[in-house]
C-alpha cells in the first residue's frame, strides 16, 4: 500500500509543471554579524557581499505579473547588515504589492528607527526574530557575537511599538531551535514569548546537508516512534521526494541560483538571474535533472542532499500523517 501511495505522489509531482516558483528567497546580503554554532555561514567560502540594486531590480521585474506568493528577504546573511535594507524593501513592496514579504533577523542591528519605518509603512507581512535561549548564557553561547540584552530590547521595542500603533502588520514571530543546547529552555521560552509575539515557533534542527555537527537529541521530533528508522537511511521505502525544488527558488547575493535553501555554498547551481529570467531557470534543464534524481530517490548523487536531515524530517512528517 505504501509503495503504491509513494508512486502516486511521484506521478503527481512529475505531472505538476509549475511555471514559476511559489516562494523566492532573495539574499539581500550573504554577510552576518553572528557566528551561530548551528549555522554554516561563518565558515562559508562564498563571498560576503550585498545584493546590488541592479540584480534586485532584475529579480523584481522577473516577478511582475507572475503567480509568486511569498518572498523571503534573506537567506544566509542577516539583511539588517545591508545599510539600504529599508530602501530595498520599499522597492519590492511597491512593485509587488500582492506578494507576501517575510524577513527573519537576529535583531542585533534592528534599530528602533528601522522598526518604526517597517511598522509605519507596512513594509512587511511577517517578521521573525531568531532567539535561541531564554537566558543570556544560553543565548550568547549559541548566537556567538550577539548581545542578549541588545537583541531582546530591540525585539521588545518592535513588539511594543506595533501594539501602541494598533497595527496588525507585520505578523510577529519568535523562534527557537529545538536542539541539545536549548532543550531545557524550550518550554519556558514558549511561555515567555507567547504573551508578547503573535506566534512562537519551535524549529527542528538541521545539519545543512551534513556540514554541521549533529545537535539533535532522541526525542526532538513528535514522531519518535518512526524517527530512528527514518534516520538510518534516506533511501528507505517510506521516503518521498523533497518538496524544495518544486516550490522555492533561492537567489544568492551575486545572482546565482541554488537548488535549495540548505545549499549554502551554491554547489548545486541551477542558473544565474543575470543571464536568464527566473522563469527560464525554473523550467530549465539543470533544475529538472535534479528534480528527476530526487523523484528516483537518487540523493546520493547530489552533494547537498546526500546527508541532509531536512529531507528525513519531511519524510517523517509524511509518515506520521499516513499512519493516522
């Protein structure tokens, strides 16, 4: 029964020919002011740079009139390092008014002035604050180079200013990664921030294609009954094709396009927006070859996929649903 269901899902994906991605991740900058212990960005070989206005304009123009639903205004870096972040968001908002704009930041450089502009001008639909820890020692041990007091002050200012203005936008989220260094603080974290932000997210830990140390612990996911079996191999009969190549496109600060948001080095490059349109890349030979490999569960031949635990996590969620 499971094999039949898996094959049915594969056939649906093969026939599903989206002409344009649903989600774009646009890297305003590949630089970051933190050296987080669970992130590969500090050791990344790619050049640390801001996206030029020319590349951003090209990306935006490629999206006009297309069925794009959401743009993540970040990727490997923290967009607040770009001194022109607010101006860039304004341009995106003006040209793509119906597309949801999402920003995730560590908030160290989210000044009060920037917060007021984002809220007053309705520049974002969602803003996420990454805060891994409820006390200073835990936080600064994970998010190295950041100051717990500065970050929490900036986040609380944003939340309070939005409340004072009576604004609904942007939706505010605060996240913590459920991993060994935070496992004793997750409950308290959720309790504390639930009364302040619109939503509190608990994210699973991923190893960025096997490039980062394993920081998960045994009961990290709800579906622990099947987790061990799923982690033994990404080639089990219960695995499914990863959804990323059919839904999301990631565009680096230099305009190159990667297979997935976890391909932080752009090793699986599928195009360049300086040379082709987003639609051409999305329907191009390079990305379709990767899609076919994933449909055939040939993860071993894809460097960024062969040791990726995000795929295992996706599979485990599907497994849990299918067992209900």
